[in-house]
C-alpha cells in the first residue's frame, strides 16, 4: 500500500513505468534476504516506554521549542549513540529511542494532538521489541517500524473522522533534482564509513551527520531556491541506507544503487502518506532491496557472487549468549 500510494498513484508516463519496473529488482532483493529472517519472537516491556519517551521529547522540541525536526532527530539520535558507546546502552534500546524520535517527526497535519503521538510511540516500541530479532540487518528497518506504528494510528484516526488534507511534495527544478541524488549518495556513504570508526555508535553514525547536515541547510539563503526540507529528509533516508549490514554490502554497488533509487523515489513521492513518520525509512528499505536485486542480477550475469549470496552471517553462541550481527556487523547485538 505504501508503494502504491507514494509512488504509483498519480504517476504517469515515464515516471509510472520506472516505478513499476523498480518493483522487479525489489522483489529479487527480497528473495535474497528471505533466509535471514530469524524465527524468534520475544517482547521487552521497556522498549515501548523508551520509544514513547523519545517521541514526546521530540514533539516538545519540534512543536513547542521550535527546533527543526531533522535537527531534533539528530540531537536525540546522537545522544543515544554516545550513550551507546560510553555507557554500554544496548543497540536495541538505542535504536528504540531513535525510532521514538522519528515518531515525533510526524506532522500535526497527519496526526493532530498529543494522544495519537502517545499511541504511535507505544505501538512503535512494541513492534520494535517483537520485530527487532526477526528482520535482517538492512537499512531502514527502524523507519519501517515507525511507519507501521504511525500508519496504524493514522488509520484509526481517519476511521474516527480525522480529515487529513495530505502534504503536497514541493516542485523541484533540475538543480534540486541533482542535489537530491547527490545528497542521497553522500548520506549513505558518510554513514557507512562513520560506522567503521565506532566513535558514536550505530545510531549516532546516522544521527550525527544528519543533524549537522540539517544545521548546514539553515545557512542556505532562500534566494537560492533550494528545497532544504526535501534535502534534509533525503539525507536521513540515505543515512538509513548506510546503516545496512556489511554482510549485505559485499558488492560495492549496493549502496550507490540503493541511494539512486531513494533519490528517484524522493522526487516522485505522492501526497497522501507524506507527513507520516517513518516514510523515509520505509523508502530506504525498498531502495536497499532494489540495490540488492539489481546487483544480484548484474553480477550473476557476469558470473560473480551475488550481493548478499551466502553472506548473511549466522547467529553464533558466545558463552551463554546468542550473538547476531547488528545493522552494520561492526558490533554485537545481544539477543
């Protein structure tokens, strides 16, 4: 439904053909990761509370303190990343706080009042506690969880009579289209390279450059005609792509292809579901699947190992703990 509403509905001509064609490599990418779903479900009562707390903090910072939404997410996520490294906060909880902040990004046009945000924050944390051990380490799964939670609450609000007018995406000229593609490519690479330093943690590697980029956009004069809002959202989507586990990026083309797909989707998104938190992450998931699919097809055609083929790491036992690779396979996640 997300793909249809965001990228197919209202599309015509070449754009419609391109969006339909991209479903093929996305499906192929999904088949590449299907064996990496971990059939284990568990819950953690702390996670919904952490997500709720981060969501309420983000809403206060954005709607009351007047801080830019992407900068807000950058601040909260960077703090989580630093605590993750310094105080040994688990990645599971750090990521849960990050996704709570993303819930707070939801536009008041989409969800009015604090009640729906509270509901979405709790649902997001609950979903993360259940889905975190299941879903493979591909970029955007945090945002996908956020979107699922916010979308569920949004559906309830619509059923109760809330009239969501939708948010129309801004028109972009040739310069802005080029900037969107450049930003998507840069964000993925910056995040993925920063992860290797292990300085700010997995979440911080996404949040820190995202926040700094959003601050830099505040310095861009309006007379330049740059769609700064679109660029900041593109950056956070690209950073999600950069969080893809190293077991899925053995092909050096996966991240660039996924980034280009993200840029194309960003330029062609529709209005109905815009403003719902997690849209960038959901788009990042689709883009990563497309990257995996395209690389699998092209590399197999030349007799090379396909991206992600046989590279998904298996859980291993360390002492009495089961350890699996995290988003980047640079640090363990304790199951």
